[in-house]
C-alpha cells in the first residue's frame, strides 16, 4: 500500500463489472427468498463519517439508491443505518 500511496482514506471507485455481478447476485437471493416465503432485511452498515468514508460519495449514494430500489421491488425490507452511530461514539464502549 505504501508503494502505491494507498491508505485508509484513499477513495475507492466502484468497479462496474463487479458491482453488476454483485447486484445480480442480490437479485437472485431476493427472488429465491421471496419464492420460498422467507422475509429478508437488507441493511447498509453503519459507517464512520469523521473522517469521510473512503468512497466516492456520489457513487456511494447512487449505489445505496440502487440497492434500496431492488430490495423494495422484491418486497424485502431496506434499512439505511450508515449514519446510525454518532461520530463521537466510534471506538467507545458504552
């Protein structure tokens, strides 16, 4: 990572081919669950926003919108928890 100048804050662009394959897999999982009467909850994990996440924010927002659209179209439950944990509580034990 040092030789390439990569660290924890380096922005990571989406890789279209991989993203497409992952979305197709999500669709298949949701369809199988629906066909078998299995209720599904899909959630976006909490992220730390202090510092800003290592994603290109426009791509990240578009990805979340796409996931939500696919999940709700399949009749599953979508939860966006990415800002659930306030910045001051990251790394603390309550």
